[in-house]
C-alpha cells in the first residue's frame, strides 16, 4: 500500500506541474488538498523526494520524477 500511495503522488506530480510546485513549496498542504492521507513513514519518503526535486527546473524535475516513479512501479504517461 505504501508504494502505491507514493506512486500515486509521484504520478500526480508528473502530470500536474501546479501540484508539483505546491508539493515542493508546502507538501502537507498540497497532499491534504488533494486528498492524500499519509503516515509518518510515507511522509518521510515524500520529504526525501521533495528534497531531491526542489531547486530543479521544470523539465529536470519531471525527469527526476519519472525516474522515481519507475522505482515505485508507476508507468508515467507517454508524451
């Protein structure tokens, strides 16, 4: 379940740049607004992901997210 939840968040961040920006700026608020309820371990993983993509330009952040998505078994949409 944990990987599925994190995968869903990563997929949303790939598909929706505004959610990605909000996730970087205020992860708790972004997740709550989009209906995600996370436990501490999941939140810690989201924080690690957020840290790895913050400071990246839009395309670079998306590339990193695609790589992260693959680790969680999520197939990002093809452009």
